[in-house]
């Protein structure tokens, strides 16, 4: 019985393990936190589907351009998102 639960657990964890392996391979700078579409959406106040819709339409007025496009999906670096937010804030103030 335990073997079945281990097998099911391993199947459920496989996408997470693949995602972590992809992130380890890209070699992000040490001080950069990596964000996926879900994390970026929650940071900017959007749903994941909204972020992916903007991305598929190449509409980068409300979201920053992704730093990398991986097989698992686009990723953004935390620092580049902060820089983009600062630029958007300056643009909104008219600088």
C-alpha cells in the first residue's frame, strides 16, 4: 500500500522537480530571485492567466518583458521587475 502512495507522490512532485532543475540550469545571478507568471501576477495584482495573455499578445505595457523563456514558461528576475516598476512609476509621474 505504501508503494502506491510513494508512486502517486512522485508523479505529483515531478513537475516541481523538473522546474527546479530548469532553474538550476539557467544560472541566475545569486542575488536575483526568480519569478514565474503566478508570482509576477500576484506581485502586480493580476491573475496568472492575465499575465500569460499579455505575454502571448506581446503586450508589454502592463507587465515587464520576461528575462528568460524556458520550456516550463517565462521567468522574470525580481531585480528587473523592481527596475520596471520604478520606470513605470516615473513615467506615471511624468518624468
